[in-house]
């Protein structure tokens, strides 16, 4: 099933799933109204955070002016976050309070590790033929899909997200051993990684839910587009052989991840044990950690801290 985050202009809003529960009598209008008010608060506290609305580093990066040294530094630090995220994602699976939430978390983790999303009605061998240029823009259909479920999907080593990132790194002179390791992370990068483990992977389901919702909606809010825009300009002007599928694919898939978290939130919000304060604590603290990561990259750029 394809999940899409439903938004009205400038605000989160209730989905058709909630409307159907209301029509079936599972929810009362007062509950739905309160949930809408809650989503408005989520929008104010999370989606209006400065690292989502005004990221100085990605705003600079999208102009395509990064030097090769700046690019290598960015790829190295981004690779540390990307690889270490797997630890937080596994903790999120382990600490999931329900089977359904565990499955939603596994959708993200297993796809990261190389299980390809599959439409339930699509046969495994039924994939479109693309040119090499189209594959770099959209992802090789043998290795990726932007919609569907990992349930019944094929696992391929080359479909693991980190392997795509190694291809980008190689185009800039970085080998497998140069990326993804904690020892290569700047203090600000490692702070973000550690906060992902503490919050996104928390054994407190309310903290984890807030952090998860904030992380996935940050990822769906536009920074991938800014990275893709900058890298595309660099590919067109200086590095024609640079492979960008890691970035172009993520730019297209993050709405599905955000959709999963909205569906999760719809379930946990109406649970009597839902703790709004802890939910907002988890979300706000992880957004501050995200800001530390990007602010660190921006300071490194301005102070010429390069590999």
C-alpha cells in the first residue's frame, strides 16, 4: 500500500483514514477536532522549526558552488550519519511497542539494507526498462522503487542505500574505507548520530514516536531537493560521470516514509496512554540535533575545515 502524507497549504490535516473512522462511528467528532488541533500544534512545533524552513547549508549547497574538497567533506559526514542511522533504526524496531509499529519500522530499515519496495499487485519481474541516464535520475528499477512495501520484495546487495552512496563517493575520489565510520565523523555529526540512537531508537514509545515523526517529516520537507539541485549543477558543469541515484531516489521516496509515521501517529494518538508532552519532547530534541549537524557542516565550510 502506498502511504502519502496529506497536507493542506501550510498545515498538516487529518487523513481520509480518520474521516472513515469517523463515518464508521469509531471516533467522535470531538475526538477528530482535537486531533486536528493537535496536528496544528505539531505543524507549529515541528514543521516550522528553523532547520526545516531555513537551512543555511543546504540553501548554499543548492547553488552548485561547492568545491571538490567541500563536496568530499559533505559526502564523508553525510555518509557517517547515513550509515550510523542503521543502528538507530534497528533500535526503533527492537523497541517498537506493537507488532504493527514494528512492521512500519522494518519497512524503513529493510529498505535501507537493500529490500526493494514492491507494489502488491506487481509481479517481481515486471519492471520498466530505462536508459542509464534515467536510472541515475530515477534509480535502477532492478534495485529501487519509490512506492509499495518490502513485504515480498527482493533483497539485493546493490540496493542497500549505503552502497549507492559509495558510488557517489568514488566519483569524488573517496573509497569505501573513507566513509561511513564513526571515527570519520566530526563532533557535530556524531552528536546527531548519538541523539538518533537516544531519541529515534528510544525504549520510551512516546519519545520515539515524536522523534520518528520529526525525522521523517524533516526528510520529506525539501532538503533532499536542495541537495539534488546542487549536485545536478555540479554534474552538468564539472563531473559528468558523477552518479546521483542515492540523492535523486531519496528525494522521491521520503513522502512515503513520512506517510508511515502519520499513520502510526493516528494509531497512538487515540490510545489512552498517549503522552503529548513526551511526543513533543522527542520531536523537538531530535530537530535540535538535526540543526547541530547542518550547522556544523556550515561552520566547517565557512572555516575551511576540510578533509
